[in-house]
C-alpha cells in the first residue's frame, strides 16, 4: 500500500491552479451522465482518486455511486486488495459488485486482452441488472499519451492516433466515460497525497520488459522535461485528427454513395473517375463497412485490379471467407463463396434467391418462395432436380445449346444476333451443375424448357431485365 505523493509532475495538462475537485466537477457535468454511475475500481491511485472525487461532489450534482471490482488473481497482494475494497465500500456505504477471475481460467497467451473482456462482460452484467447507463474508468492524460505513442511507433491507420475517447458507446448497455482524461498522473498523485488516500501500487507496472512501461518510465518523462505542455500538445493533436477525420469521413461517404450501384455493388468506372487520394479513401471505407481488416498488400492488389482494363473480372482474397470481386463495371465484397468458383467467372444460383448480373438485370431460380412476376419477365420451367445447382458463367469454346432442330453452337447464335465481341464476352449462360447450357437469358432458350404445369413439382427460372429510366 502506498500513500506517498509524486511531485515530479507538473500540475494538470495546462498547468492550471484551479482546485482539482472544482475542475473535476466542471468536466464531469459536461459529460451529461445519468444519476447512477458504475465505477471500475482497481484499488490503484487513479481509480481511488476518481472515487474520492465523486464522493466529495456537491449533493446537487453527485450521482449514485456503484463500485465494480475484479480480483484477477494475478498478484499475491490481490487478497489484501479485495479485503481493502470491501472495507472501503462498507465504510462509505457504497454498493460493491465483486467478481473473481480464477487462475485456472487464465489463458496462456493474451492475458491482458482476456482480462479486459472479462471485466467488461462483468460491467455489462451489473449495468443491465441495476439499470445503470454509465460506467466510469480512471484513464488519465498520461494513459492517453502512452497510447498515442504506442500506436505511432507500431504504425497503422491514422484514426488509431485519436487515442482514448473521453466518452463512447458501450455496446447496447450505455456509455463508457473517462472523467480523469484531462488530468495528468502527477496531479492525480498530488491529490491522493493531499487527501491522504489509501491505494495499492501494481508492482508489475515497474517491469520495463513491457513496451508501455518503457514509454512510461523512460520516454515520456524526458518528453515532459523537454516541454512541460507535452500532454496538452498530445491532446491537441488528437483533437485535430478527430476533426479532420470527421470531415474526411463525411465527404468520403458522399463519394462512396455516388459510386454505389444495386445490391451493395459499386461502379468500377465511377471509382476510377475519382482522384487517386479519394480512390484509396473510398476503397478503405467500403472494406471497413463490413468491419474487415486488410493489409497494405491486399489494398494494392485491389487498386491494381480495378485499374486493369485488360482484366474485366478478378478477385482478391481478404481472408475469413471474404473475397473482393471485380465483375466488369462493378465490384463488391462477397462472403462464403469459393475463390475457385469466382476465378472461373462462375456464379452459383441459390434456390429462391435473386442474382444480379453485371448489366443490372437479374435472374433467379424459384420453387417455394416464388416472387410476384412482371410483364417483361422471361421464364424457363423444368422439373428435373438433378439440374441443381444451376450455374451462371460466360461463353467457353465448344459451348452448344440444345434446340428443337438440334445442337447449335453458342458462338453461332451470338453471331446471328449480330453481337459485338465485347458483348459476347460479357453475356451470361445458364447451365446445369453438369455444365450443360440450358439458356442464354434474354437471347435464346434450349428445348429443355417445359410448359408451365400445376400438376408436378416444377422449378421456375425468372430473368428480369434492368428497368429503364
């Protein structure tokens, strides 16, 4: 246990002389919290200072305080810490919610991330049970600077440098707020010393084998020595980054919307018409819209594919079953489809679902959930279930279509229709799962198309052209 202050740090981010309690009350009011708060307590100096500040707020703005404490069983002193917080809450008439994370449940790797998940799951349980909408954590300005520098060193997206948010949504239960984010560690320690607060030191924080601790003990003190407004400058840069990202996000969404087609697809030509910078920004936003991580190499592959006029079709695997697909003048993200199928330009028709084609028309095979038909629809009926699953692909050498006068080469049919070479390449063929061509939608059917019948189980293929105007 430690009650010593630390005068090595300047007072506050901006060097203000205002009483910390008064400043805390002012910043707390700006968060707009409910009349109940759940405080995440570790028994360290930060969280015990946060609790003391809350306890000493004026009655007219003071919320009802609930305490959440997790015994992680990671340190020998956890027994003493647990006993301390129990006595503290009893003395101050504070409701305490305590949970142990048994040693046997600790993972061999990633223990910090696992501990965080355990804590936050516990917080959500309490909030739902007690109808609390706000949980408070004791993150402060030094935590913010450490996080900023860690992400800066490790690299990544610019938005990661926005650091710890003063307030954010907490899934479906409420908000997480950090009312100490504007205060330095030195000022928190000074407050604890002045008010003779009891708290525990986590001795693992002294271990410089951990990157964050090296920043805390070796780098940040030197930066503060160079400029006593270092923490204030970090906060200022983060605010500017957030502001710029907000503007870019708004314009980016407009540009993303301007190139969007039907069924979550996007126009290749319209994307190529954007400036180089906006191409990259919009592309990232599209991928991030499905919450998918990507590498620099994958982004470069997608960029090259979209700009390659000699490759009208292609794909880039993003992992986790997600594939980026280019299909003539549209591109989209596909989940759960085999890359082998995509690479061959083959699309599988799922029963009772529409498939949109590259020209905006669509086709589907239906049995149980037949949609309302339209006057311009074209139909193909069959009753042989062995045809399934039906496949869509483009013409290949040797393709033939069975007609009433015998087999006709698909190439000859297209020539007779006076179709240009590019149109021939982009025209879809519908085949059985054994690769037997049964229909050139919108052009010609095979004689395997049956008359519509109500006396037997019969599949109906509908081809619907893109609406004009």
